[in-house]
C-alpha cells in the first residue's frame, strides 16, 4: 500500500499544490495568447515559460495546523480519572480533620467537573484544564499516598510532626487553588455578561 511519501502521493500532492494551480492558470493564459495569434510558432515556449513563472511566484504551501485534542474531550478524561480517584480515596482511612478537608476539596472538584455551563467555560481555559488535571491525577493522590506511607514510619519516630498535619495543609492549599480556579471562571462569565450587556446597549 502506498504511503504518504510514495511517488504517486507526492505527484497527486503536487497536482493540488498552489504552484501547479498558479502555473496552470498562467499556462492557460499562454494558450489564450496562442489562439489570439500573439505567441506564433513559439507558443510551446510561451506556455511553458508562463507556467514556470506562475509556479515560481505562487505563494508557498501552508503546513496543516496541528491536530490538538478537544478541551471538552480532555475534561471527559479528567472526569473518568476523577472517578478512579474517588474510588481509591473511599478505601483510605484518614483522620477526621484531614477527611473533612478532603471532602471539601472533592466536592469542589466535582462541581468544577460537572457537565454544564461551568465545564463549558472551563473548556475554553487551557490553563484551568491543566490545573484541574494536575490536581486530580497528581496532587491529590500523591498527598494521600504520601500520608499513608509516612504514617507507618512516624510510628518508629515518635515526637516528629504528625503526618496528618502535613496532609491537612496540603489539602488546604489544593482547596485554595481550586477555589481560585472557580473564582477565575466566575470572573470570566461576569465579563462575558457585561460584554453582552454593552453590545445590547450599543445596538439599542
């Protein structure tokens, strides 16, 4: 089977290129001059010359834009991974204070990922999508897993700072980041509403 770099595909690609199309248009103009009697017996040279000139002055081909994934599809993947994270967290036993912080955080992440107008605004914010992905796929699971492992070692070194304190602070910081993301989305929607109001006022 022919590949994209096969001679046949390269030839077909050239037929559709701007160089060939521009050169062909100039060559057709040369044929028009021939039929008008201007080119005379040198019409093959005139047609070939005009074709070559057209191919030279044709604008260069533009490379195709990269096919980036749809942000909405990225959010679908984050939702799926968030479901896995919640299933993991359900099996982890945490101290009451840390468990409360974690519940607040997961509720906020759930609201941000819930399909609807919030997700629609979030899908237009690549940095927000990245921050949410990082929280779900890296920050929260690593914080909880580190606590689970450190808690065992803390038993061998009494007197050190309790690992649950670190976990509480980490979950608090992650909650602040998620709140900042939600606040940014609210501001975006508010600006959008103000812009639409001004548009209606100007139209009136």
